[in-house]
């Protein structure tokens, strides 16, 4: 009996030890408990930048590990939405402000103390707020410029570079008559291009859409289109096609990001030879628009403080300047923007000139429009409206009044 008891006792101890051993093998490691999962958008080619940056952060913060996952741009919103609805979302996500705003309004994002963002461009930080609260950390920005072909302008007898859309439109006939080229190709139905043009003249609501200034803008584009002073593709094609027309010498001006100068240089060296840059065209506000990428922390994230700490590290002056030098993006950190790289350029070097001009524009920004509902539907409505106006001969005021009614229904 005593022998049987000893055998049973030994077997029990062995079982307990086996269970403990299995538990230790399957128990999540401590590092995983402090792992911040970071999703970036279309940054997979920047291993040489991201991996040393992550290693440096982990060295400075030994209790935190970063798991970096790069997501294709086209899948960013879909994957983020699916993950946020789950119980295990990433801790930090790179998104567009428009989609981030939608998530913030649905209370799906973690609130961030705005005092933690005092080192960032104030106008950009404010543009990312929802109901006066901070839900996003600025990541980087781009602000388009005016490229122009000096040779075409010389042939046309144009000596002053226009600063506004109205000024550009006013020289369209002269350029066509003297050179056969188009003044520009505005790609009016591409994403939010039309909305940005309208917004820079204070047209950003159903009420302002029917204003005299709005009617004047749509009338001007109809006249340009129907008089063959801008390409027919202006209401069907995108920026890539417009850039190709510029590189083939068919356009005197184009609105484009500084990064596209390298494309012109590589693919159309003869056009690049005569290309120069000027500030972005403005409307009556005399302000510039900007495109921003931001970082958000899902409300259900497990490592919120670690995620915020990494976001602030990712966007500190040193790391922002390094990323800007690898790409053509602009920093959003005030101290990075004060660096000489964004303040000075060499005479005759239009690529460095473009960088300095676009960085300067970040201090005079037009406030972006943020829709609470149906963002894409409102853009589609406006883009369909401009097509209808340019292709038809109906009363513009009446068309805009009908669009304003439909816009109100979507708000």
C-alpha cells in the first residue's frame, strides 16, 4: 500500500512538472507583452531607414519592442477598419487624415494630450483635430508647387509668373495662340482637386457653393474647356497623364509635388532643362493646401503609451530630417523645419529650390475641409457637377443650387 502511494505521488509530481513545463513553453514571452505593433503605409522599401530607427528606439527603451508591418496603400483603410473592430488591433497605424477623422468621430481612436504635440506645425496639428481634441500625430507632409516651362513662356511673351488660378486662366489664350500649347491640365475630377481649388476661395459648404465667386470659378473652367484652352482630358484623367503632357511640352504649367521633378529630370531632360518652380497657385485666400499623413492609436490598442512614445520618436527632428532626405516629403516637426536643409538652396538647383518653397508654404496653410459623413460621396457629387457644367450649356447657378441641395442631404 505504501509502495503504491509513493508511485502515485511520484506520478502526480511528474504530471505537475510536465504541466508547468508545457505552460512555460506556451506562455507569451515578456517581450511580447511589451510589443508595440506598428503599421506603416507603403514604406516597405525603407528598411535601411526603419530598421536602424527601431533598433535605436528599443535601445533607448529596453522595456519596449517594436513589430513593424508595412501595409500596401490601397489596403490601408480596409485592413485598419477590420483590425479596429477586432479585439486585437495594431497599437500604432499610419493613415490619411480623412479616414482618421472618420474613426475619431466613431470614438474608435485614443485621445492624445495635445500638449504632447506642441513641437509640431501648429496649423497641421489643428487640422487633424476632431471636435477640438487631438486624436492623431502628424507624420509627414507634402505641398504642391507650380512647375513651368520657361521656353514656352518666352515664346508666348509671358514675363510674370501667375500666383493665382485666375491669373493662370487669364493667360491661357495668349499661350495657345503663340505656342499651340495648353496653359495647364487641371485634372478637375481627380480625388479632391476641385474641392481644394474651391476651398482656397472660401467655397467649402452647400451655402458657399452657390456664391458669386463659385459661379465665376465654374464659368471660367467652362470657358477654358469649351474654347479648347485646356485639354479635353481635364475632366477624365489624373495627375500622371497631366505630368506626361507636361513632359512632352504640351503644357506650360502644372501643379505638382516636388518629388515629381526627378521624374521630369529622368524622363524628359530637355523639358527639365527649361523647367523652373514657383509657389503653389492660390485663390482669394492667398493660402496653400497641404497633404498630410498621420499616426493614430486605436482605442482598443494594448500598448498605448508605448505606441505614443514610438510615434514621437519616429517624428522627432533627427528622424524627420533623415526621412525627408531619403524622399521628397516635408517634416511636420517645427525644429526639423528650421533646419538649413529646408531653408537654403543653391542658385540654379530647382530640386533644392522646390524643397525650400514647399517647406515655406507650411506656414501659410488653407484650413482643410473635414466632412463628418459621406466624404467620398460628396467628392463624387462635386466632380460629377464640374463634368456636367463643362460639357453642357445650362445655367451654372441653377446646376450649383441643385448640387448644394444634394450636398446638404449627404452631410
